[in-house]
């Protein structure tokens, strides 16, 4: 059985709702949720985007992707 994708989407109430293969898809889900403080995470614990704190995902999926990939890279380097 294949493992779950590493990118996780959580609601503003900290409810895990999805895993996605690319942060761009997570950004799309955050947009659909329309909840300030919903998060996109690298794994279940490392928050790499917080909606309305880091920006509004609807404004640029490319920007969300860029930020998330950079933060995930920094997480990997710190291990």
C-alpha cells in the first residue's frame, strides 16, 4: 500500500481534512475552505502556510507553492 502524500491540509479548528501530492493543490483547498488560520503542513506537524497570516492563497497559488517548498526545504536541511 502506498503512503499518504506529505502535504496536509487542516481547517482553522485544527481538523485534518486532506493530504495532497503538491502544495498547489493544498492552496486550492485552503481557498475553498475560506477559513482564516487554516493551514497547509509538511507532514502533520510542520506548518508551512497559514491562511490570512502568510497571505491569501486565492491571490497566487504559485506564491503559496514557492513559500511552502522553501519552508519544507528548510525543514529538511534542519534534520
